[in-house]
């Protein structure tokens, strides 16, 4: 397995599969509605929705860069 394939696999696992660090992003968000995510925040932090968009954007960016 190439290093690029290994890294891409880790990115995918962290987002939707069996992540090495614990629950994946999709596992954590299971059952959370878009309306809940748009309003869910701790203090003055970003909403859950904003954080998920940030994660998705950088997952896709990293994947594109790895694959050329």
C-alpha cells in the first residue's frame, strides 16, 4: 500500500469509518438533525454545522491534493 493510499484511508476512516481515534465524524453526528446542528454550540463557539462544514472542506481538500 502506498503512503498516499494509507493517508487517504485514514482520512476516510476518520470521517465515516472505523477511526483510530474513536468514533468517526458521522458516528458522532448520527441522529443529529440539520436544525439541531445549526443551533448546537458551546458558549460563543462555532455551531456544530459550521464545524462539520470545515471538516468536510479540509477532508476533500486533503484528498484532492493527495491524489493530484
